[in-house]
């Protein structure tokens, strides 16, 4: 069974930082493109960041310079370091893995509020 399990979400003040983790199992992690998406209630899901097997990354314009995606293939884990958080970053954050199939985690909630 493929599992993607996110962790690290929570309540943080504006300007604060969080690191999200996504632990993957049941797939060949190293050949998967890993992505973080986010979705606020009632809003469209959006791509936040992605990292391909070779390590090349991409980011949404809204998070470039603040967020960093990385992967540790030895741990089958992808991370999202989020700095300088803003209230508009509040959303459920979802881990996605794709090679020939597409898999999703159940999400972790990030709330940025004073």
C-alpha cells in the first residue's frame, strides 16, 4: 500500500517558520517527482513546490524565496521549509508523488495567525 504521511503543520504567527515533512512508503521514492500542494477551504488547489528525481525544484511565485523543498531519498521523505509565513499561507498542505501513478497524502493544516 502506498502511503504519504504529512506532518509538521500547526499554528504559527506571521513571520514565523515551519517545516513540513512527507514520509513515503510503498513506492520507489527516488523515481517519483514530489510536490507540495495547498488548498484553503472553498479555494482552488494550487501547486506550491515541486522537486524532480534529479533534484531540480520549482516554486509558485507566491512562495519563491520563502519556501524550500528538499528530498532525502535515503529516508523516503520530502520536506517543505516555510519561512516568513503570511496569513495567506494558511491552508491544508498536501504531499503528492508521481511517476506512472499519482498519490496523495491526507494533508496537514498550516494556520498563520496572530
